[in-house]
């Protein structure tokens, strides 16, 4: 269940009318009701569910997108708008690479917009070890992070005999997806496959990149917190002084 903020119900209206009113404020994918006597396009009932062509109910598990910042971000907009926390996992994320500079702001700008679920608990970027200085990361992320967001930055590397931080995922508190190619943009005409993680995959990857886990070795600057609320703060901690609480 996704609990929305600032919902105002009108006791003079029916449940369905209240749901439609809320849909106008922050759209749902669809409204599931006992009946749809008014034949509203945003509402579906059991007769629609009996139809094998009920597109809004048959939510696909994956999609193919052009590897442009706009199309990649659009594919995960519904998830990012409704999540309370999110991790961007890609061992090659680097603001020094031009193919990440358009895509990272496209994802983060969605998180900076008004959302129906309240303030974000955490936004984390997990990448590999790139040997950049704290000053380099500060200056480069300063150009990419929208005002008002707090982003926590982790650099991980393979432990001796351990797993490599290799694949590309975007898990949130309401589910997650994998990007087969990566979170960077591609050349004109290139595409990528985005797949929704099933429960077992989601739990495995979430635990793997949990800040309290001991799966990977961390860079010397284990945690860098960037904040743009009324100005910039730059914190380097060892061991980490910030760990989001999740249920």
C-alpha cells in the first residue's frame, strides 16, 4: 500500500467520487471499483477485468526503451514519483563520463518534483571505485543534483573472493527494476531492456547494497552526503554516520 499525503475526503461524495477527485490531484494508474456506471475511463470494474485486453490491469514486467535520458526516466517515472527511498546502482556511474551527465539529472529531477507520498527518506547512488577525490565528486555532483534533494554517495569494490558490484538496478521501497545496459545514455538508435524485479531478486539486491551489509569493500571516503537545502553541505564520514531506517 502507498500512503498518500494531504488527502481530503468529502463525506458528501461516494467512495468512487472521492477516488476520482484524488485521481485529478495525483493520477492513479487506474481505479478499481465495484461498478463503473458512469463509464469513467480512469475506473475499471470486474467486467473489465474479465476482458483479456484490459490494458491498465495487465501491467507489463518489462519494456524496451531508447537509451535517451528522457525515455529512460519516463519508463520509471511512476515508481520514482511514489517511492519514499531509492537506490541508483551502477558500478560505472561517474559524473566525469559524459554519458551519465544527462541521465542522472533526468532521474533526480523526478524525485525533486512534488509527489503524493511525502518527503523522501533517502536517495542513494552506489557505484564502483573510481579513485576520484572528494573535491571532484563535490564539484561534479553540484552541477547535477536538483535543489532541495539530499543524495548519499557510496563507492564499492569487490572483496577478495567476493562478488563484483556489477549489475545495474534501481530498487525502491515499492519495488525495483534492472537496466540491462546501464543508467547511462547510448548512441542514437540504441535501446535497452528494463525489467521489473521479482520479489526474490528485489530482496537479494536490496540486502546486497544495504549500507549496513558487508558484501563489498567501501572506498576510503565511505559516505559523502550532499545537501542542497538552502546551501551545500559536504560531509565525509568513516565509519558512516548516516544510515536510513527501512521497514
